[in-house]
C-alpha cells in the first residue's frame, strides 16, 4: 500500500510539475491579454460605481416576476449570492483540473483568455445599456428612504476609484442587464463547449435557471434584466467564439492556438512540445484524446467516434 501511494504521489508531482511549466510558458506569451481582461473587470466596476452617483430612487416598477415569485426578503437574499459563489468557485477550480487529473483537455491560461474575452464583450454592452437609461433600483438598499440609494458627491478622487467593498455589495442603477447572469452564463457556456461530463452540463444549465429565479425573488434585478442577459450573453459567446481560433487539441500542438506560442528556438520548441503533450514519463498521460474542431467531446460520444474510426480503418 505504501509503495502504491508513493508511486501515485510521484506521478502526481510529475504531472503537476509538467503542467505548471507548460502554463508558465503560455502565461509568458499571453499575460498581456489576461491583464487586459482583468483591467476591464475593474473598469466595469468603476462604471457600475459611477452610475450609482446618478441613480435616483423611485417606486419599484411593475414586474411580472415580482408578481409570480414570492419575495425572499433581506434575510434570505444571501441565497442568490451563495449559489452564484458556488458556480463561480466550481468553474474556477475546474479550469485548473489539468494540473491534477490525467485527462488533460484544456490549457488553463488559454481558456481564461477566452472566458475574459466573453466577459469583456458582454460587459461593454452592459455598460452602454445601463448608462442609456437609469431605472429605479428594486433592491432593498436602492429604494426610496434608503441612505444608500444615492451616493453623495465624492470628497476625493480616491473615493471614486475605491470600489471595494461597498461599490460591489451596495450598487444601484446598473440594472440592464444582470452582471451575475453574465458570469453564470459565460461559465456554463464555456463548460458546455470544453467540458466532458454530460451530467455536469445539464446540472450547470439547471443552476443557471435557478439563479435567474433567485435574482428576481431577492429583488436584486427586474425580470427584464435577467431575460436580456439570457439572450445577449449567449449570442455574445456564440459570435465571439466563432471569431476566435479554436483552443488547441492537447494531442496535437500543430493546431492553431488562441494566442500562438513562440517558435524562435527549435530546441525550446521541441521541449515545449513534450511538456504541452504531458510526456513526462507517465504512460498514462499519453492516452489518445478525441477532439473535433477544438471542441471537447463528451465521454460517451468520444467512445462511439473512436469505435467508428477504428472500424473504418
């Protein structure tokens, strides 16, 4: 037993080391794109903070979702945030699964470049939308009589640019369309494309639907904010994904990557080729992996395609 544990631990350490080296190489090539995506996240936060200054509380608008869904109230509003945090954390951890699992389907750095591209495109549309027309916020701290409904003029420039934590937790006016649904749908769509477990894909879409109802029931958004997010984000992901080159097949480095690796040094290129393929001496890592047009196949479909290909040969 101890020998087995030591052998498996050694394999795991080699796998983590090889994957870390590979991702560091990719990070060195693509850090500007990741940094740009993160900066855009902060700009989106600044825009949401800015619209809070011009938000004017008023009567809550007539909304079909408010009639159909019982109000959770301030004491149960955490349910929506809890589910969102679960979806966010689950997707974040999944993107790092190649560091541990043998079935390495994606490159973490390249996937996050793609995810950030989806988020930025959706958030640009969101900023344009909620600055076009400011609706009275339905959230409890945005209603008439609340001291947080309208921000007083800033006393310093630092107050404007310091958006954490109050600017994130107590925003008003940035309604159409829901930022929570942007993140949720981008994560679900990304797993739909690059994930392999059919059950998890179905569960992810179910959680996205539940998240939609909880957002409306907690009165954080109007129903229109959620509805617009559903078709806008899905369309954005569809069209942006079509414009970007496919993520490379882990078994075929020659495929065009999202952001190509440097090929200046032939020796370095050969070494990177081995690292990216996960050839670290562990024969289990050399298993063939099926991929069509850069999209990851579900496990059941991959078995069927492999069988048909072998039969055709």
